[in-house]
C-alpha cells in the first residue's frame, strides 16, 4: 500500500468534483506506519456527505477512525434508481484516493449508511464483501446486491417508531434474510423514529473496532 508521509490530518474535501464531492476525516492520532480503520459513509436521500459525516465526527478522533463520506451523483444513490452506475464509479475513485494516501487496516474497512444510504451500503457491501470487512446500516429499506462475495460482518439498527421506513417491513425482514444466508449480524432496535441516536453510533463504532 502506498503511504503518503505528508498526508493532511483533520477534515478536508476530496476535491474530485466541483459540485457533488465528498469529505475525508483523518484523526490526529494517525501514523503512516500504523494501519488505521476506515469507514465509508453514505448519506440519506436528498442529503450530502457533510450531513452523513455529522453523527460520526464527535467520536472519530477518540476512536482513531478515518472517515470517508461522498455525495451521491443525484438526489439519491443510483442503485435505488435502477442500477449501479455513476455512484459506484465515484465511490471507487474516492476510495482509491484514500487507500493510496493512507495506511488502512484492511481487516477494519467498513461501509456504512443511513436510510437510502443504508440500503446502498448493504447492497454495495454484500456485493464487495471481499473488500469491506464490515457493513453498518442505520434504518435500511431493503437489500439488492449485484452478487455476494466474502463474509462481511453486519451491524443493523432501526427505530421502532420509524414512519419513513417502517421497521416491520424493512429491518425485521432484512435481518432474518441475512442470518439465513449465513451472515453474522448484530441487530439493535431502539425507541425512536427515522434518526441515528448518538448512543447507537457509539455502539456501532465499538462493535466495529472490537470485531
């Protein structure tokens, strides 16, 4: 893996596109000789990378995590509009940039998302389970991988009062399907709606670091 000793620390833009781009966060504890966990974060429909990153930033430094958040090319992710296309190409480009500049722990390389981003994270993560070691899904709607590779570990969470993506028709169907397929799934329900409670983020990050 290529390591850049002059890598920038803190939060900075990808600078891959002028309009719909993305953000990278590098903790101050980062050292180029030490492999560091990475989480790729996908926002919900109609949102952006900054909003997707927001729930994770307060904990990223203390947990020693590199975060990569990208903007979808349009209002939501391509596969939810029909098929994998431009978003996957941009994700590949962004991920390649981070992997080439930083020393990433390949055993702790996660893809995470909220709402439509969670659906996309599950679908991309299962399709590329030989790359992503972990998948974190906050309130997903469904799963639609292009194929299944590898054996990524999964953390799925959903609010019991979610009226946007109701838990009964979403996570309570998704989780048994994944378990029946042989995947290791940690599933947590919480009392609340279509949101990401801070304590759930902490649980997810602790699970990610410890598994």
